[in-house]
């Protein structure tokens, strides 16, 4: 790339820009939003006055979860260098911006920060981070390397994003701020929504990576079923998520603003289908762009749910 065309941060602080790519920004944004959203939901749904140092808990939990996030995505890159040279040559290890030794140091430090922060802040956060790191390790690291198998790979992703993060973080915030261990209906609803939605993300992410996965014997649903089938399956899975939330708003689930839930999910559903008609499955860039769009819809849910709770 011509230096004049590179990212401003890449020109001034190339190491920082490489680290940002290494952290997989879309996952960092998703993790950050989930921490803030569940913190706000814990406050909005509390039945007692909030106690404790909430700012310390919010920032500490965010740091712990970011550390865990970087550990998981970093380990995946460390084990996928040759595959990434085909599928994602812009990533730092594949591009030669980070050496293997540098990557190992970053991953080790990130995992350590995650576990130590969680240990200091509470048992539920420690369980959330610890289980997430264990699953992330099993996903990428030989000899287990669950990402080789489409069912287990998808299960790892939506178990962490869908169940462990949502229930674990809410229990953490609810306990340290209000000394409560009850999970209310809105949190179960968010968990179910994210669980199913993340399944769509888990299977869609392999569509643009088909070439490298096939060359290195990584079996995915895309290789087994084809691009069109996985694209349509992902689209309909997300559609089911939105229709489910619209119906939940119609029946007026407790502790959520029903009108807000229905309107926001109708708009998101319409946007999803409009955007899907613009995707050329023969264009890798178009597929990758739609994948990022799906992540934006995922981010949106962590804005909708706290707002629906606060407006109830």
C-alpha cells in the first residue's frame, strides 16, 4: 500500500494500528457494548438501591472482558497464520507486522490481565472470563482445535457470545451492585436472541474464507452446503430472531417497553432484507461487507435492550 493512502494511525504509530487489527475491532466493539448494556440493565432492573463502587466495577469488567477478547482472537490468529495469508492477509501476523513471539507475548499478557482483573472483581466475572478463555483455547489450539468441525465451531462461538457473556455479566453486575442473583425476563430474552443471532454470525463468517479453509482442511458449513445455502440460512435465522422479538413486544413481555421493541425490530428487519438484496455472492468484498453489516445489527441489539428496559 502506498504510504500516502494508508491509515493515519498506521503512518504515525504502526505498532498501535497493527495491534488494533490484531484485536479484531468488530469483536472489541461487540464486547464493549455487551459490558455496558448488561451493566445498564442490571441497574434498570434492580429491585433495591444500587450499592458499591459501580464505576470501578464497570471499568474493571470492561478491562477483563477486553483482555479475554484479545486473548481469544489473538490465539486464533496465531494458529491460523497460513490460512490467514490466503483469507485475511491484512492481519498483523500474516502480514508480517507482528512476529510470532510478539503475538505470543500479547496473547499471554491479555489472558493474564483478564483473569487477574476478574479475580479481583468477583466470582461471577471470574467464571465468565475463565470459561470463555477455556472455550476460546479449545476452539483454536491443537490438539483439540474445535474450529475444524463446523458444529463444534459454531457451538463455541454462540455459547460464549450468547450464553456465557450475557448471563455471566448480568449476574456479576447484579450481585456486586445489588446483591441479587435473580435473572429477570429481559435478560433471558436478550440471551436467547443473541444465542440464535450469533449462530448466524458463526456460520456466515466462513463464507468469504472458503478458499483458505478448503486448502487447509478446515471443514465449514460453507464448504459442505455452499455459499448460497449458508447465506440464506443466516438471513432466515436472523429474520426469526427479529420476528420473535416483534412477537415478544406484541405480547408485552414484562419490564420492557413493548412499543419501542416492536418498532426498532421492524426497522432492523426491513434494513436487513433491503441490504441482503445488494450482495453479490461472487464478490468476496461484498460478502465481507455484509458480514460487517450483520455485526452492526448485533451491536444495535445491545443499544435497544437497555433502552427498552429504561423506557419501561
